[in-house]
C-alpha cells in the first residue's frame, strides 16, 4: 500500500519495473462514494457464499443499512459483513440484526500512535481474528474444510491459526 511513483522518485522502487507496471492507471473511488455499487457487491457476496450454506436474501431494511453505512474498510469490510451475516442468520432472510453494524458509525483514528495505543490495537486485531475464526468454526459445526473456504485460507493455515490462538474443538450441546 505505497505510492509507487513516490517510491521511484525516492529510489525505493526500481524505475524500470515501475515503467513495466504502469501500463494503465485506474482510479477507483472508495465504496462510500459509489452507493449504487453497494447492493451489487452485497448480492455478489451472497451468491459467492451460497455454495457453502443455504441461499439467503437481504431484507429491505438490511439493504438500507448497507447503503447508509460509510464502509471505512471498503469492499473487504462489506464482504466480511455479508459473510458474518450469512453465518448469523437463522433463516433465509438476512436482517439488520444479522448485519451487526451501526449505520452512522464513523472511525476516528488518532493522528499519532504511541507504543501503548499501537500495542492495544494489535492485541485487538488478534483478538478479533480469534473471535472471527471461533465464530466461523462454530457456525459450520467445526467442519475445518468448510471454515477454511469461508475464511478464504488453506486448511493448514486455519490449523496454524487455531494452534496460535489456542482454539480447540468444543462439543456442541
């Protein structure tokens, strides 16, 4: 995630490679500036994940929430939101509760990170990843292959993450 033109000027990136890569320049605005694409992406992700679970549809209220949200994480955040909603939904309809997002949320990051805030942010990310993996494993009844597909990682990577976070199979009651 670096500006390669700046990197070339500061001699941090090879200019001959830059000229090979810089065939066509595409400026893609963030998702929050392309409101009409939100529904299309949501439907795409619903279709993408329906192979792994029963097909689902978004309620009108859920679509409205998706369209109002600012999407600071862009398309990847939308994908994760749809993926989580599919797993949370008890029937074939995804509701606003299944989305688990606040429509007017805004992300305020500090201008500078000190060592403590950076450490807590990293811990939060690790904890978030652990919780997400546990949630997906639980939602697919600990089917490792299916969980790996949903998480878009290999089975060996999933096993490594489970070991790293101390996630062990728990019997469903």
